[in-house]
C-alpha cells in the first residue's frame, strides 16, 4: 500500500488521500465463453480458449472427462482504489 501511494504522489506540499471500495457479489454458478477475451468465464480462474477446438471447449463447459474438477466461482470480489491529491488546508 505504501508503494502504491508513493508512486502516485507528485511531491511538493500536496497530500495524498485515498479511499477503498470493496464488494463481494454472489453470482450464478455457471460458465460461459467470452469471445472478446477468448476465455471461459465463471470458473475460479479464467480459462483461455485460444487454440482449443470446439469439442474441447464444450467439454470444459459441460465439465466432462479431464475437466470435471474445474471449480466454478460463487462470488466476484472487486476492490477499487481512488487517490486524490489535496492541497493543504
């Protein structure tokens, strides 16, 4: 955290204030293909579909054979950090 603040400070007499917004949202336990990101979303870790055949992608989505142990996410956690440079006073 200290390093993040230092890299955002411009020096001088300005102080840096920051705030954090944290959210954990329950999600539907399902996986889907994102063509924009070329990944399967909804698992605990995103799975790249680059170079995978349609059959292999279907196997992952249906959790068949080698992919029966893919853990599906139950919530999404997001943290947003805001930094503000505030003059004294």
